[in-house]
């Protein structure tokens, strides 16, 4: 048995209305709802469980970095620039608030998007080598 952290199993996202947020994540991102009550929803997508947790108003998972810019706390990965551009277009077509595709000076390209509560997420065009080796190459 290895005595190391293996993976992130669950991410918690603050939302003001679990019902509306659940519908948004299912409809816009293709998430699957596996549990729902008045205070939380459990969603499965992107190979992970996400808990949408009812929070106080005006809460989100963003933070301000050392340069005073709002920053995301989660980056989703897709398989290549072409996939990134397709998802970017699909998100725009679905009415999701998205930023422009960016070159941030490292491999691949990125864009950000926001949920109903202003939670900011990043999308990167590069799959991590470990994920690619363990999962993608076995498809």
C-alpha cells in the first residue's frame, strides 16, 4: 500500500441555490446528478465528484491573487487545442459566460468560464501526462 495522496475525489463549490445550480451544471456542462437535498447536490463529471453546497449569498470559490486579479481554483483539462476551441464555442452557444482563448506563455491554450454564482473555472488544452498514460491511452 502506498502512503501518498492518490487523487482528488471531491471538490466543493459554493452556490446560492442548489436546485438552479444543479440544473445549470447538468444542462450546460453535461454533469450527472447523483444526489440532491435542500443543502447540497452531488454531481459527477470530468472524472470527479463535485458537491454544490448551499452557501451564504455572494460567496464563490474565486480568490484574489498577489497582483489583485480574481483567480480560479480549478482547471479542467481537454485533449488538444482543437477540443478546447470546440468546447469554447459550445459554451458560448449555450450562453455560458466565457473569456477569450488565451496564450499564457506555456504549452497549450486556456480560457475561463463562470457558473451562475460567478465561480470562475479554467480550461486548458493539455491533458496531464499521468492522466493520459493511466486513462486516455487505455480507451
